[in-house]
C-alpha cells in the first residue's frame, strides 16, 4: 500500500474551474475547495483537488477496502451504497450529479446527527 505524505492542505477559492478528483464534477470559479499537496514514494509532488463536500464525505468511506487510495468509480460506488442505505432505491434518480448526491447524503447525515 502506497501512502502519500501530505505536505500542505488548504481551502482556497477557485480562480479557475477545476475537476473534482473524487466525484469528477466541476469546481466552479469562486467556490471554496480542498487542495492537498502530497509527495509519493518516488518524490513526485502533486496536488489533490476536490469539493469540500467530497472531502468531508470521505470520512464516511471505509478506506481499508482500497489499497492505493480511492478512484472516482470507487467513490461513486461508496456514495451509491451509503445513499441507498439512507434513502432506499430511488435516491440515485433524484439527483443530477455525483456531487449533488454527496451533498444530499451529507445533509441527511447532519440532520440525523442533530436529532
């Protein structure tokens, strides 16, 4: 298992559009996002960019199932599983994007935590 070392984590405001490396949806200009600068075992430095919601959502995922981090497809499968557990079979048809699904799941989890 290759675990990158985190050098820096920031939450800047996007000055240009980016693609979320978890859900694949667009991070829009003016939107705050998560940017983590990492270094891998080969000394390569790279940035990992994602929505703040997607970053928060990763706390709900069992990462011990993934050897080298999580792919966009595995992130989507995890969101679908958690969404199904919370809302039932219909939930995937009620959103337009994976990012929207993640947001809906987080709203419901926060609602349940506050009850």
